[in-house]
């Protein structure tokens, strides 16, 4: 049974167009694995709506960090409005950790992360954790967004390549503006794109996170390539 904790807001920031990160105090003795998540509940909020006062977010922070961070797309809901306007010191209830989309233990098997939009959050934590621990896993992170402006943590994820020679970021954009000056990959994540960087598609463990439609498309792509369920881990982001 997961424990409940009271945490305090210590900072917030805009990290991409329409996306914010929120930083909180980390309770004494609380630990989690990179890739896990927790439930967060507003305490006596000034407003509420039909979607309620509770949300589930993956940890963006690394387990070694001395604060807890999560990030979300900002929609016009009571929960998001309260968070957007929140002052430092505001308390939330956190319950967790939950989730088993954590890095597999057999380092000889590569990890292929397939992320769409805000689905990047668990992978950000996992990539930082792998770099910190100097894990031997080969990690390929495919990260799809409309434009670079929409891509949370894009620069940080690119910088992580310098810290971990076993990690490779493949960012791809689907709706570029001419002003974006993007020189990376374009279009959706496809079997050909994954093959270009990973080589043989059979062998790695695949991790999927993002909007439902994107996750469904990635699952179909993997099934069509002969990948079995045992080698696929999924986190769907619904109504975030």
C-alpha cells in the first residue's frame, strides 16, 4: 500500500509552449524508481470542477534529487488553474510511488524509449538516472513533437548525451514552421526511423509513453515488426 505525504511547492516554471514544471519538497525517507509516478491531490482548493482535484504525474526528477518535480501540459481545468496560480509554500497531498515502467535489469538488452509530447516525463527521469549511475544499458530515446517550441526538456535531453555514451536522443518534429531552423529528423516515429538508429528491432525492450493515439500507433508498429508483449512496457497519458 502506497503511503500519503504532504509536500510543499518550492517553485514552478514554463518549460515549453503550454507546458509547466512544478517543484516540491521531498519528504524525509521517500524514495522511488525512475519511471514511476504518484497521485497528487489539491488540499482545499479555491475552485474545483468535474475532473476533480487529483491527478497522476510521472516523476521528472531523478530519484537522487533532493526535490520532487513533475511537469504537465496546461489545460483550462480547475486543477491546472490552481497550480498555475499557486504560491510557493502551497501544500499538496502525494500518494505513491506507483508504476512499473522502470528500466529492465538486464543491461545487455538495449532500451528503446518511444515518447510523444508530455509522455517524455518518465523518460527524462530514466535518462538522468542512467547517466548518474553510469548504467551499461544502450538507450535510444525517440521523442516526437510538433515543433521544438513544444518539446519539453529538449536541450537537457540533448546535453545528457555528453554524460552517457550509451544514450542517444533522436528528436523528430511533425509540424515545423519555416522559422524553426530544425536540422534533426522530421515526421512521426516509424519502423524505418527506429531501424535507422537501433538496427535489428528484435532484442531491445520497448517503452511507450504519450497520448493514447500515439501509444496505439507505436504498439501496432511494434506488433507488425514481430515484437512480443513481453518486450513492451506502456504508460498512457490520458486527460493530463
